[in-house]
C-alpha cells in the first residue's frame, strides 16, 4: 500500500528501511514513519481489541487524540502508534483490552 511512484512528487528514492517485529514477525518500515503507517502499508489495520466487547479498533483520528490506535510497543501497553515513530528492532503487538498482549492467552 505504499506510494512508491507519486504522479506529482515522483519516484520515492533513497528510502532508509528499518525492521520492526510485529506480533513476532519481522516487518520492514521506512525510517522515521509512524508505526501505524508502517502497519497500514502491510495491510495490518487492527491495532487493538476493546476490553468489554472485544471489538477491533484501528486508525480513527491519526493525530494522537482518540486512542483507537493503542498497541503494545516494546512491552509497554497503551502506546498511540499514530504518533510514535518506528525504531529499528522495536516490537509491536496487538493490544488486548486495557493492555494485555494477545500472545499472553
Ligand atoms: S488514531 Fe487516534 S490516537 Fe492514534
């Protein structure tokens, strides 16, 4: 889902890539982009599941105001991924409820 050749801005060149670990699997991301953008580029649109009804949530505001994009990042729950840039080697996991990692089941 990345725009590598934009009709106005031209071809994307000299991209620096980093590797993040999403739910235990390596995934490439563009250095400096937000975690949420990297996940969307790989068609990953669910960031967390609600505590009461176990409903999936993904991007809503995209500017750090709604908390729908919260995930577990480097073991820390409730990180707003739309305003958190990727770092090489960081772990990102889908958040269950108020902060339990899905892999803990
Ligand atoms: S999408 Fe709303 S806080 Fe991230």
